[in-house]
């Protein structure tokens, strides 16, 4: 085979180094981008949580004031003295709650009866308002959040929050209204650092926009229904995040949205994706230029280093091969050291180590530790009749059946304890559970129907003793568990073999 020239390897080496540099730079940049977007998502989520809590508290405070007015009107009536007192109470509520633009009471015809203004316009009528029609046509007693309107008393954008007034006979008696100044939300939203192109908003569950920053008066009351953001809120999850293009200004933003706890509204906090990634783009371009320059230098000086690197790689390859071969030998030796050569089960050494570890773990956690000691019935007679080679085959068959019935949980271990005696370690298993496992093993060996002329049943069977304990620190020892299981095994053999005896059964005998 023709040997490739050094120039070929030089070119290949330099090319691989340059490609690796570019690939590593790309990976680092992509990871930095992912981390930046995750950080932005957390910020947007925290911002949405703060906005949701603020809006819910704002509405609840206004709603509590409305509920107070509703109760006074329905109980005290609407006489001149009561209306004068109602006016003073409305003024007090508006003075105490900065979010309120005003409070109003309209009778069943929509006529103004009382409000928080210095002067009452008795000729004004609000029967045409959406919230008034809603209460006139619905008998629900809860608060209703209407669509944003321009206040007839102040000319400012407000969010109406209203409650129905019932007459003593249950018929419609009017509406009590609190108008929440949108400017109050605008001031609060202006306190957040959302960047130049970020946006935050408060919307109703039907998709109506109540407040938004940046604020545009013509957008107040518009609908975002049938937009990707609204579809995600209504069809995917009520709380979540996503990257959406705004229908208001076309900006692509990372949005976090969540509902209010007590009212049919939701908030969205959106940070501009381009603005978030602007610094990342600048940093990536500068670093990429540096990487390309470095790759050029590597290409320039690559030929001078290639011979030395080839020698080093060859030495490393030989060393790695030797290390891998040694590791393979070590694994094989370790496996042989912990495995019984005849049955393929764990050997006594591995059993003792596992028993100590599981006993300590059970002591720390206060968990039960089960143990089954199993012995092949009349095995000496089997060896005497069939020979030691057949005896080895018998042990292998029994071990295979036991291994198949051993649970596959972490810590479960089937081991050859000595001669024809086997042990099965069962962590987190009480005596009844250990007995059930051992019984399945006994049945599996019996189902093999291995001929045994020296057995009363004519086939190979096993006997087993099981025990379980919850070790107490400084009181119990691992050897105690083995002794109890061994005692149960002797009890099983004394009771006629081909059976499983539990520790408490052994004690009874």
C-alpha cells in the first residue's frame, strides 16, 4: 500500500484544527445564547408574577370598596341622608386608593344618583355602558370588569369595575361602579426596566387589551384574539412562556404570561429578542473574528509542528491501547474475583461485601432487610448417585432458576454461599416479601423436574429459610440476620424439605 505523503497529513491536521476551533467557538456561542435566553425567560416570568400580583391587589382593594357601597345601598336605602353619607364614603375611598379615578352609583335607569365628584351631574345617564347592560341582564352578584372606556366625568381612560344593586324584591336596582385609572397602571409599568423594545400588558380573558406599555390610546380596548400569544394562553397553558411576534408593532419578543388569581384577566411581560441578543451578537462577531485569525495562524505555522505532533499522537495511541488493555484485564479479574465460577452467581466474597453495605444502608434509613438462605435437598445423595459432574450441572440449573426469580432491583443479590447452599439478599423487603420471593424460587426449581433418585419426590427440590429485620444502630449485626435465616433453613429441612420456612415459623418450632 502506497504511503501517503507528509504534505497530505499536514494539510489534514491543519484543516481539522481549524474546523475544531470554529466548531468550539460556535458551540460556546450557542450555549451562551441559550443561557442568555433562559435568564431572560426567568426575568420575564418574575416580571409577569409581580404584575399579576399588583393587578390582583389593585382590583381586590377597589372591589372591597364596591362591596362596602353595595351593602350600604341595599341595607340603608337611598334617602337624602343616606346618599349624602354615601357621597362622603365614596370620596373617602377615592382618597385612600390611588388607583381609583372615581366611584359612582346609578339607578335602574342609568341615572347618576351619587358619585365621588364634588358636583353631581343629575342629567347624566350611563345606561348605554357595557357594564350597565351586563348587570341589568345578569343576576350574578360578583364583580364585573368591563372594557376600557373614556370617563364622562374626567375624560381619562379608565377600567370599569362594577357590581349589581338589587332591590328588596330581587329586581335590578342599579349599578355601583369604581373606575380604575389606566394612568395608575402606566406609572407602575413605567418603573420596570424592559429595555427600549420591551412591552408589558394587562388583558382580559377574552383578549381585550386594557393597558400596555408602550402606551397607544388607539390600542386600548383592541383585541388580540386569534394571535399566537392568545392561542397559547387559552389552548396550551394559562401560565407559560413563548416567543411571539407582536401584532401591535411587529416586534419578536420573549413573552411570559400568567392569569390573575381572582379576576378574569391576565398579564404578559415581553422582552425584545433582538434587543436581548444584541450584545451577544456583537460579542460573537468579535470572538469569531479572533477565532478565524487564530485559525489562520495555525494554518501558517502548522507544517513546523506536524512532525512533533505526529510522534506524540503515536505515543499517546500506544499508551492508550496499553491502558485500555490493562483496564480490560482488571475488569475481567474483578469480575472473576466477585463471581462464582460454577454457578455464575455472586461468590461469598461479594455476598459479604453487599450484606455489609445493605445492612448499613438499612440501619441509616430504618428500612427492612430480607435474606433467604437456600439449600439443595439431599444433594450429597445426588452426587453419590449421579457423580460430581452431574452435581455441578444440577447446581448450575438450580442457580439459573434462582437468578431468574431474583428481583432486578438495585441491591438484590443472588450468591453462592458455600457448597450447595445459596443466599439471596433482598433490601427493603420484609419477612413476608422475602418468603414470597423464596417460594417462587422453590416452585421454579421444582418445575425443572430434574430427576433425583435419592429424593422422596424423585426430583431435585430446594428448601429455604427467610428472615427480615430493621437493624438498630449499635444493637443488631449482619451476622444476626444470617443466623436467623440459617435457623429458618434448618427448620425447613427438619419439617420435611421442599418448603420455605420463615424466621417466625422457625421460632415456633
